[in-house]
C-alpha cells in the first residue's frame, strides 16, 4: 500500500476587517433572499398557484426593474 503525500499547508490570507464585514453583510442579504424565495415556494406547495388575475404580468415587472436600474445609474454626458 502506497502512502499518499500530505497535502501542502496553504495559509489562508486574512481579510481586512471592513472587507470581512462587507462579506458577512452580503451573506446575510443572500440568506434572507433565499429564505424569502423558499417561503414563496412553500406557500405555492401548500396553497397552489395564485390566480392569474391576482398576478402582475412579467413584462410589467421587467419594465419596472429596468426603470429602477436606469435610475440607479449615473447619467453619461
């Protein structure tokens, strides 16, 4: 039986405190979004799909989202 060499010891580079805090904030936001999405899927599983009349067409959602993105972008001269 051959012995496999031990994996090299790679030291991890520590982040600056501000970068670590930003990463934790991003993780928390991502986790909250995933929890919200999971709640919607669980509601659909328990109660079925919502009625078409009670839904917003995807085209309207797309246009609203594009307008929000355009509003966040600085104007180019």
